[in-house]
C-alpha cells in the first residue's frame, strides 16, 4: 500500500511559490507565442485575394509557421516533442487541389 509522505511547511511554501512563478512564466510565454503567430500569419496573408485559394507557397508558409508555433506552444505546456508522419492530403481528400 502506498502511503504519502508528510510534507513540511517550508516545502509547501516553496512548492506554492514555484508554482505561482512557473504559472506566470507559462502564461506570458503563451501570450507571446499567440501574438507572434498572429503577426506572422497576418504577414503571410498580406496581398492574398480572399476570393481565390492561397498559392502553394503561401499554404506551405501557413503550415510551417503554424506547426512551429503549435509545437512551441505544446513545449510551453510541458510536452517535449510530437512525432508526425508526412502524409499527402491528396490521398485522403480527392477534391483538394
């Protein structure tokens, strides 16, 4: 049977202070990541015609920028890496250009 060890008051205070500090650091990193992602995507969409689909280069930029910032966001949450396989979307969606 597992028994939880006793935690004294000094360790509780240090855990609380570390939790508060890391919480604020993570919150500000998340805000910075979202603002930077938003600004990068605005730059990618400058000059794009809203009635036409994006060019291949712009789609590539959107995917790469979003992938980089989503991975950095997950790293901020505590995940180290997510392995992905390169899959061509044309194999799944025949209407995709």
